[in-house]
C-alpha cells in the first residue's frame, strides 16, 4: 500500500466505505427485524464488514497487465 498512487488509495477507501456502509445497513435490518430471516441479515452484514478490510485483487492502475 506504500506504492499506491493517490487515486488508488481513494478508490480503496471508497470500496471500504461502501462495504462497511452495506454491512451496517444489513446489521441494522437484522437487529430491527423479528422473524427468522434476522440471522441471515446479521451474518450477511458481518461478512460485508469483514471483507471491507481485505484489499481487492484486481487491476487498480491503468497500466496493469492482464494474463
């Protein structure tokens, strides 16, 4: 992450913010919901938050060779 350009860092943080936002949304829906789908919404929200910490493994720069 030290060699990333400013645009790449901005893209990574935007990706994380979107994932964390969806995670919080699904967790909130799971907390407010009172039927059997509550557990699924909570698990889905936690999965979104956890995957927000991972770095995407795709081309983020314009000069990325694709095999």
